[in-house]
C-alpha cells in the first residue's frame, strides 16, 4: 500500500547553490506541504582534514537523523579541509542562501561543526536567529542554546 507521504526521489546534495544528483533513487519521507509541524532544515557537514570517508559518514548520519525526526532536508552543505584559520566557503554560502530563503533549522552533528571558536559560533547563531533559524545539534538531539551573560 502506498503512503502519499512516501515517494521515489532522487537523492541530491547541495554544494553551495549547485544541486548534484547522485543518480540513486530511494524512498524518501516528505511531510505534506500542508503539514504545519514540518520543519525545513539545511544540513551542514564539516571535517577539518581532507577525509572523504568521514565527511560522507557525517552526511549520511545527519540525513538518517533528519529522516527519523521527520525533517524536510532542503539542502546539504559540506566543507572539507577547514580547520582553524581557514574560511569555510560552504558555510558562508549556506548563510547567504538562508538570507534569501530561511528554514527552521541548520542541522549539524554537534556545535563544533559550525566553528571551534566560541565567538564565531555565537556570531553565526545570532545571524541565524535574526532570520528565525535555529541550530539543531543532532548529537544532543536539541536546539543549541548558547549561554549568554
């Protein structure tokens, strides 16, 4: 029996503003457009070293997490080889895209995927909050709540 919320869809990743089809079809649950509880998310993955395996694992883990939570993934942004002192280009692209088309959450494995510098994290979180976008940390299964003085 077919559920109207389950469709055959091409998996894609969004790298900046470019969507790349990976050619595989899979069953994807997409909450209906009228579903008032639907949460639209962008996934952000980052690894500090040039390690495709770890990046792919992080991405798959977050896609599965989003699926289990019933989130609608609107795009995936990935930075590789970004460590302290390097500019995460896809993070900046994602933030720019959010300015034009806000979502409910940016989904990350944990908050240090945004940045390992507390000041940078707070700056980005404040920028997102201006658009009513929150950072959802999958490892903690909750929205990131920074401690403020």
